C-alpha cells in the first residue's frame, strides 16, 4: 500500500527514527485571539440545567428567554510551554495533598481536581481575569450596555499593562458548591485592575446589574479567612446602599482596593477541601514550577451571548467606541 499522501516525512526525520533519536519538538505558534473569540461559547445541548453535561456543575442562575449570558474579562492564552507548566503545578498540588494525607492517622477525603486548561478534545483553552460576574443582559439593553461599558473603560484612562502571578489559592464560589485553584495576581504598578473593575462595576450599576467583588449574593470566588484553629471565619462583606433611582451601590468608596480577589482559575472541584489542604496550597511556591514572563493585556473583552467584543485600552478605545455593537470589535 502506498503511503498516505497527506503525511510526509523528510529524509532527515527518517534517519533520526532509524537511529533511535528524535529532533527536539518545536512549539506550534499560538492561534490568533480572534479564533478563540469565534468559539468562546459552548454549544447548548439542553434547554434545562443538566449537570451531567458539564462535570456535575450546576448553573447558578437559570436560563431565561430574552436574557443574554454575558461576561467582561481580560483574556490570557497560555503558550504550549506555559500550559504544560500549569498542568505540572496542578500535579504538584495533587502530590502534596496525597503526601500530607498519608502522614495523617485518619486520612481525609481527597477532592477530584479538574484542570481548566484544555477542552475535552485536548485543545488549549484561554484563561481569564474576571471584571464582572456572569451578567444576564436583556435583549434591548445589549447595544446600550456595550456603549456604556466602552465609555466607562475609556474614562478610566487605562493603557496596556502587564501582570505577574503572586501565589496559589483554593477558593470557593459564593454558593460553596464549587472550589477553584487560583493563581493570585500581584497588584500592577498603575493599579490597572482596580481601575478597570471600577469602570465595569459602574457600567453594571448604570443598568442595575450586580457588581463584582462587592460581597453581594452570588459574588465571584472570594477567599474565606481561616482561623488559627482551622475553623472558617465569616466572610467579609460590604454593605450596600440604594441610589435615588433604586439601583444598588457599594457603601465603600470607589477607591476600595480589591487586589486580593483578582485571579486566574486553573482548576476546579466539587468537594470542599479540608482546611489543611487549603493551607497547604497557600504554601506552595509557584515560582519553582511556573516560569511565566509578565502577561500583557491590550484589550478588555465583553462576551454578550455568543459574540465577543474587544475594547482596546488606551487611545484605540475611541475607535472601538465608534464601531458599535454590530461590528467585530
């Protein structure tokens, strides 16, 4: 049978195989960000909440016809090498937990940690820093909300910036039915993350959508305080006040520093980890496993339904503002 014409090997590759040696593997170039934008939303396979379709996870907010699930975030697409390092970090966590458990007289349940780095088919997935909760934007509000969001981000005067990882944390969501392994982030020199969060929260407040990291019901992952005896302290929450128009706003000043909450999630699990495991994860030195250069961000992404809009930072934001919701930006 003749060889498959679609698969060919150079003479040098054949020689290396015969000698039992291999050429070093070259890393494939990353896909453009626009490719991920086209496939950012999973195809819906059920009109009801079926946890069996997505690893036992339950939808926090039920789907309502006429509402568009939306999210504002900063996207990071790890290279192949970076993705492999993150996988190794997750394996380091698993090995450390198993070692600790073997040293105990009475073993503790070990959570089933699921990486968030690849699709079921093995393709690398983009990671993100959230700048909003999952919003359910009404059909009639889509264009106006996007324009308001663009304007708020433009007024924040945030230019392209870089971030670095600070630590590793194990944090529950508000409902405590899911836990996340998170890479904490160092506060950027220009405080860009807080400034962007304030802009996004202001846009949400304008349309009476819930804000992120203000401590309200359904808020994103926010670390619990663990007392010295291992018990869980009450989560710190920020009270809210009502504006004259009936919408809510945080009673704390807009300059509140929420740097401790910004993160990139790399894995999740459904069973609550023991406090000993949470403390163990905090002590893992991520720099020994993950050597990632500073990550640059040049745009904020807003996914509204199945459409992703790029809101570029800096002077380019004014051009995006004119593009409108019907454009690709």
